C-alpha cells in the first residue's frame, strides 16, 4: 500500500536544518526530529547528506520504506560540498540522492558541476551527471552528455564524447579523464585540439590546464598554418608554441622539412634545434643537409649544421656531396630588376617596386674547415666553400684541389660553374695547375696564371691556360711507350680531353723549351714550381663523407 503526504515549507538557516534534515526521517504530520535523527546530526560525519532547503516535501510510503521527495529550490550539503536542483529524491538508507533540473554541485567553491539530472552516491561521494553535463574549476569548462565525477578524488570521466575549453583552446575527444588535483586531462580517441594559433590531432593526449602543456603519447599532427609537426613522443606548450619531441619527429613547411632523433622547436623565435641524425631538406631547391646537430631558423629559412655535417645537392644525373666541420645554408635577399623599374618609370612615371620583386628564392651554402666534395665525376678538398644558386657557382678557398677523372686541378681559388645542376666550366685562379699522373713519379703538368676549363657530359672536355703557361709533357710512341719529356713555356695553351682523359695539348704561340730523353731529364726539371700531388686527400667514395 502506498500513501503520500505533502508538506509546504519556507524554512531557512537553523530552522531548515532542524525541520527537514536528510539524516533523520520526518514522519507525516510531525515537525520535530526523532531521537535517532538527532544522534546522526550530532555525529556530523562527512558522509551525512543534509537538506538545507526545499519549497515542498513529499513523503511516499511503500510497504518496505518511505521515500522523501523535495521540490523547488532544493539544496543539500555534504561536508564542504553543496548540491542544488529543482527537485530531488533522497534514499536515506542507501544515502543516495536523485536530482533533476538545473543540477549544480559546488565543491568547496573550487569545482562546480552542472547537469540536467544526477545520481549521487553519498557514501562514495560519486556523482553521475547526465544531460548537458558540465564541469568547471574557474579556468576550464568541460562538457559532455554524461559525466562521472568523484568528489573525493576530484576525478571526472566521460566516454560519450566531451569538450574542454581553456581560454581560447578547445579540446575534444570520445573519452576523457579529468584530474582536478593535478589539473591534468587525459584525452582518448579522436582527440582534436583547436586554437587560434594551431590545430592538433591524435588518438591519445595528456593536457595540463594550468601549464597548458600537451604531453604527446601517440602519433600526433600539429599544424600552426605555416608548419606541420608529426610527432610521437614529447610535449608541446600550447601557450608558448614551444615543443620538445623525441623518436624522430618530422617538421615541415612550404619548402623545408627536417627530422632528427630529438627536436626542440620554438614558434616565437622560429628556431628549432635538431639533435642526432638530422636530415634537413629544401624540397624546392633539392638540397639536403645531414648532421648530428643542427639549428634551423624557419623564419629566415636557414640551417646551421655541425657534428659531421654533409650537404647533398641533387643534380639531374648525379648528386654532389659537400662535407666540412660546419655547414650553413640560408636564403639570399630577393632583388629588384632595376632595368624593369627604370622602364616602368619611363612609361608610368613612377616606380612599381612590388611588381618588380624577384619571387624566386635563391639559396646559398657556406662550408668551412676541412671541406671535401664528392660526385661521380668530380671530387675536391678545400678549407672553405661558398655556393649560391643565384649564379650556380661553387667557390673553393685556401689550398683548394679538384680531381676530374685522372686530372688534379689546383689554384689559389677555384670557381666551379654549374648549369642546370651539372658541371659546366671551372676557373683555376692564380697559380693554376693541371697535373695528370702517367706513371710512377711521372706527371704531365700544365701551369698558368689562370686556367679556364669546360665540361661536356659532366666530364672535362677542354681547358684554356692563360698567361705564362709552363708545361711538362711526357711523349709516348704509337705503342704508348714513353720516349721523352718536353718542358716548354708559352703564353697560352689549349688542352683537350677525350672521355675525361688527357688527349692532346695545343700551344697557341710557338713554345720555347727543352726536350729531354726519358732517362736524361734532371730530377729538378721533372716538376714545375708549386707542384704538389695530393692524391691522398682525394675522397674515394661518398661514404667517406657520410661517415666522416
């Protein structure tokens, strides 16, 4: 048999606590607390749920128990937590509250939760919030269709999708756990972070709402509109745009991409530090840099590489490797075609500089100390090197040496001109010399102030020796046996090669000199002044440069 009795109250303060205390049973028609209720109230344990306010109370009597239902501005208290709602039912035996309409839990003025409906287990201090569930701690707002919240541990969980808003940052996922004590949120499945400065997508993420640091726990993509980061380990400070990543992250922008064992990157400065097996690529210019340590400035589009750095410059049929103690590559300032500006000024009477800007980026490379270069057709060493894609010239400084097939080329400075990423010509400037070994301690030599060489099919085709040309040339008979040595002087000399090998020498003017029988040439006449044979410095394979 079920009976119901309705009471209407306007009770506040101590009158409320004494009149409708949830710890005691209020019998029909009675306004005083029974003795058992008074004892529970005096104990005042943190598990006791007390009613502070209600406009109406309904007692529903069943054969087994009596249920208390409260309607209108309902307020409960348990310890330092308060629960507000439009209506509620209290199961005193199980210490459970069922609440509906504008549900709000205020936990010690620190964490607030809201929902359309609530089941609250007082003994465990656990709440199940359903319908527009929301949690906020004054800094963040966490919403979900259903939210489980533990008031004792301050841990909230959801598994039907949720969104956390921290100032301008929104984080969504299918599942999540909020840790109120540490301010950490663990996101799982279909995790998306949207911020005015970046977007992030992953499957698993830990995020701290105070430090705004996202801890990377699974393959993650971070995009800030200018660059994209592919990372699997580390952390990203979403407020500062600073990240530190391990397990070979990849960072790329419109023209450059790089990876390493570990990368630190700072969006504010545009600088990234790559450590361990760094690979940096300029995809537009087809240039790559390998090193164990590198500093990349994405704002200036530059890279500084140390610890066994090697640059790879890709050609159409061959790749040139450049190694040194230190490598630096940057972008040249964009220039204005002054002739076009002048023409436009004549026509329109003003300078249209914006229209005359050269939009093609030109990259330069600097390598210094113990420089070595290698390609299938050309090898070299020098103290330092400079290359610019603006003129496609390699400049080698301080005791530079090049080897093209069997020919050693030296000069105070060497200029290697390229065209369409292929060797086109070269200039040996001052104290220039071509040396070709033809036998044990036997060297053909051509020396001049400058020597200009030309390539065909990436092999030496011809060379022009200009100014004070000196020659030592070993003469062979039809059977290729050596018969004599010529030592000559002339103003200019032309040298021709066949498949990269010395084929013939042509003297532009009548030479002066001496012919020596092979066995009669004095030792001091065998080599020209400045001769040095440095075959021991010649890189033999690209792996020598890569292994350093």
